[in-house]
């Protein structure tokens, strides 16, 4: 909900009462304070917590260093290091910590600047707020709406969360702020000056403090007013510095919109805005909405948009480089002319479009010199002669790669290989260079290849031509546009020193991993990392914090070894290389977390990948989409998985050529009971991987495709998987060697061999592989009517599934063994049934009844004379047996059972 028209003092009282009710009463609830920089989120959060002197406050302030340190914020809040690569019970440990903290009394967990927090902590706080029944605890988060974080959106969407979206404060609030600070009402002149802050409490406070510091405010004792005295010209810089810092922190697309509106010098319609930017009107609303959420743009009554305050226009206009400013004035004039605007306004923009000034140079000229063709001065000289090409350069440098690619098409359509001589050839080279960078970021493999062909048709230095040839191999490998080629350019000899981490080691390294030689690929990547830091553009690979080595280590040594290589990485890239790498970096981190069985964290990393991809028009999202959907399927959230997959084309760009999305569709269909569709999807994914020579994917997912084939009785698909895996050498990827043994043992229905495979996966930290092998061991024992072994393997599988939250696996396991005439009952002990209230043990039933009465973990432990950890284990088992996701659901079942007796 919004609280736009409530005085801040009244809002503080209301929010404080809400939080007090949540922690002292039985009403579950949480609080989200959302607003742009300077709108008073931190102040409001502090006022609320200070209003609870009888409540314990555990608080943390997130910062840029926390964004990719798993459980950094949770550790500070709960006083425990939750970042253990082998820990599959993060939520269970967090609940123990929460039990201990709540035993001392009511508790508020407060996080300021939560938009900077790590995804794992945000997911954990989300879960805590959902499952907080029985705990005297409330979660309070303050954060900016931009950059958007999916975990925060999910948190605010919960029905028990009160969301307060802060807007600029009213004149009455400004007056009250001045009264509190100066003990006097502001004079009209002082109010006029403070009005430049646009209702932003931070800017108002900064400007007021500057006035007081410089003795430019005097209190009139007779009238009780604060009077402005002296020249206020020097004060303008105070608020402008604050505004400039805020505008520079906005996402690139919002900054671009602010620049356009600043140059337009007046309201514009959506159609005019689209015309100025050379895009379709339908593309504008999301950017406008983000700018409105950020508090810099507002809608007017006549469906025009404008900046919220003149000071934003003044600061943004001065910060637009002269060359870009002239280009924008020309585009604004053209758009206003086509829209029938006032002739005087149009003429003003025409005059400003030809004012003298230097051409805006590339902010990162090295990104336009990827192939050693131009230096910064040459680039500026060429682009200055072509306004369309200049706009393409500027758009590419600001991260708007899709728009940049479209503009280069227009440039290239007006030139030809034999037209215009050397000058035209240079323009085409720049256009192809920009287009290649843009096409790479947007994952438009066909357009990128066309760009390379165009560049190779131009006379280039030998080193540049060689680099482009390697780049073409790179595109095939990473973009999956065709089968993995039999060979690629070899890496330099081992005794030859490298100047940088470049394509000479990246290309053969990726090729080796895809073909199953992960150890060889890891060696290539580590060699490149050791050489990182040279003068070349790809020296910035090091900013990706070992992306390639982490990816290879996952398949070479397993998730534990790969997770040990995970290090913090910036959320925003500075060059095209970094920009394309960031979504992939988050996707690889998500893969490591997925196979560790840490699915909440996996989904958070996938959401980070998606958020970065949106900011850069990146098309490298297939792995993140598929992994998040698979995690949701395993956890039983089929609706979310279906919704996530519905927005992604399985036949679109596949990162590394992996058919991840097709396979995710297969698992979703199987969980929905559509085995025919599941096998169709799985067979399609298998064909894409095997026919494309992507052996590492076949090893990783082959056992799961084989399981789907067995479930559906498709002996042909199972035989195809079995045969293909027998032909793949695992010498180069020891972490995946158990996959071949798993399918072999499945074919022989050998439960003992399957249990050994489970142990092998467990040793590498591969929770997904271990769970798959245990499930097959139980099924194989059931087919042999070895009931004792069935229950032993099922118990181990069940315990692991409960720990990682794999409710879909527990349900599937029960169904598969039941087909062989074996009922699992309660983890192997016969009762009235394997599910439902009667399936609970006596201890689990006692704990469930006390949860239903609202007791916390420590209270239950004290009453029963057991440890809080034992209580949580019983709660977890009860949830799994009853098919529930939270204590809330358990309490409802208890209530229903009591009423039904």
C-alpha cells in the first residue's frame, strides 16, 4: 500500500504500532519501506525501531560488498556464519538461531538498504517472514525500488506485509522538518529556496544544514520564523551535488530518459519520447514506470511526462556531454515537428543542435577498439561525420545494445563495400564493430556472425583477422548455433607466456569442457587467469571473479570445489565484456548452488542474472531460467516454474548450446503427471545435446533423462541414453563419472551399486545426483521385493529430500515404489498409511500439536525436554509427510484435526 498523503509523524506512529502488534501479539506481519534516494527510508526505519524500546532490535545495513557474499546480512542479523558449501540445512540452522534469539523476548530483524543485500539473505528473510507463526518476530526492510530485486518483490507481495511506498514529502512535512531542526517556522523566502529540493527530505536536510552552517538563516524572535539572509547563490551547489549523486546512481535506461527530458526542456508524450529514442512506443512504459518509481519523473494530467523538479533538469542537462546534447536536440526537434508542437519550441531545439562543441567521446573507448582497428581520436572523427552512427556509439556505451544494433543496421544499409572509398570503409568498420558488440550482448548470434563477415571483408591487420576468426569459434561454442566443432584454434604452447586472459585460452577451454575434458578446460582457464591483467580488452575477464574456472570445476571436481571458487562480483559492468559476462557469472553460480541442493539461493542467483540481463538487453538467460524453474519443480512450486518457463522460447539462444529449458519443461511435465509430454521434451533435449557433441551436458543430465524414460516405460530412450553414456570418456570430468555408473546400475536394477553411486555423488557435494541415485536404489529394491532395503534406501532419500526441500521427489518416490507393491508407511514402519496425519510418529505428532498452539521452538523443546534442533527435525519431517511448506500450514492441519475429532 502507499502512504503518500500521511504526515511522516503520523506514519511513524502507525508503523510502530503495526510492528509492536506483530511481535507482541499473535498476528504475523512484516514491513517494507520503499523509496528513492533521500526520501527518508532510513530515517523512517530508525524512527520505527526507536519507538520500540521494549523490543530487541537486530539490525544490519547492507552495502555494495554484501551483494555477492552469501548470507552476509543473515550472518550479521542472526550472529552465525551460514556460508558453508556442504550445509544443506541453512533454513533449519537459521530457525535454530531465531529460536535462541526469540527466547530472550520479542525481536525485530531490520535491514536498511536491502536492495544491496545478498540474494541468499533476502530469500532467507522471506522464508522467516512466511514461517514466523509461533515466533515473536517481525522482519522490516527498507530499500530502493531500483535496481529491482526479485526477492524483494516477492517479500513485498506477501499478504501479511505492509508495503509503504514513499513519495516526496508535502509542504507541511517540510515545514514540520524545519520546525524540529530550528524550532521556528520557515519564512516564504526560505520555503522557496527549500522548494528546489523537490520534496526530497535528504536534499531538504542537506540544504538546510548548509544554510545553518554558513549563518545564512536567522531566527526572528518576534515572529518566531526562520528568515533567509544574505545571498543564496552559493547554496545552489549544495542541493545540486546531492541531486547529481542521486542521478548518477540510477539504472542506465532511467538515466537516458532523464537526459532526454532534460534536453527536451518541457513535457513530452510517450509517442514523442519513443520518436526521440528511435524505438516503438510499446517499449517506453517500463522505463517510464522505473523512472516514476525512482522519484525523478512524474505523469501530468494531460498524459505527458516530465521531471519532478527543475533542479533535476538543470543538473542533468549540464551533465549531458556536448556532442550527445546536440544529437538529442536534433532528435527532439524532429519528434516535436512530427508531433505538431509549438514552432518556437522546435526552432529553439534546431538552434541548439548546431551549437559549437566537441563530439562526445566514448566513455570506454577501449570497448570500441576490441579489434585494434581504431583509437579514440579516429573513432570520434568518424562518428562525428555521421549522426546516426554517433548515436549508435553512445547507445552501445550506455548499455542500450538492442537500440545500438538497430541503428547500425541503418548505417550499413546506406553504405556498400565499394562505395565512398576509404572514408566509407572506415564508417562500415565502425558500424560493424558496434554491431558485433551489441549483437554479442543481446545473444543475436546470426547478426554477430554477419558483423564478423563484414569486418573480414575489410582490409585489417593480420592480428585482428586472427582474433576475429577465434571470436567466430567462440560464438559457435557459447551461443550454441551449431554442433561443437571437431577442433578449434589451439592454445599457445605451455612454455609460451601469455599477455592476457583472452580468446587464445578461453576458446580451447570452452571447447574442452563441452566435449567432456573438464580438467583440460580448467587448466586452460587457470592459465588465462594467471595471465590476467594485461593491456587487452579481455583483461577485464578477471572482474568476473573466475567465472570460467568455476564453471569447469563444477564438472571436473563437483559443486563443493566449484563453490570454493565463488567470490564477490560487481552487479554492474563497465565494458561490454563485463556486461555480457555478468548474467553468465550469476547463472554459473546458480548451477553450483542447484547441484549443492541449495535451491533458495539458486533461485536468488537466477533472479540476479535476470536483473542484470534486463539492464543490458542481454539474451544470455536460458541457463538461469531453466535452473530456477527446476529448483521450483523440485520444491513443488509448479505454478511458479510454469510461469517462468512460459516466458522463454526453448528454441531460442541456448547458453553453451545446452538444452536446459527443454529439460526443465520435461521435469515440469512429469511433476504435473504428463509423462508423455515429459518424455517428448526429454528426448528432444537429449537429441540436441548428443547430436551437438555437448558431452558434458549428456553426463550431467543423462541419468535424469533415463529416469524419465523409465517412468514412462520408454525403453528406446533409456537405451539411447545408456549407449551414449557408455561411449563418453569420463577421464576428463571425474565429478561426473558416477553418472555413467548410475545409468548402468539403473539398467541392471542393482540397488547396491546404486547406493555406491549415491555415496560417490555425496562425496563431491552433489546433492541432486545423490538424491537421484538413492531414489533409483529404492525403486530397484522394490522391484526385487527387498522390502527391508527399500525402506533403508527410502529413509535415506527421504531425509535428504526433507533437508533440501525436495517435496516433489518424496512424492514421486512413494508413487514409484508403490507401483512395485511396496508401501513406505512412515519411513519404513507400517502405520495406517504413508501420508496424512496418521503417518506421523508419536514424537512428530506431539511437536505438531504444540506448533498448532503457537509455541516457539525453544518453548516446545523446554516442554518436551529435547533440544531445539530435535524439535525442528520433527517439524521438518511432519511438513514433508503432510505435503506442507510452512509452520502456518502445519498449524492449520492441527486445527482441522482437532475440530474433526
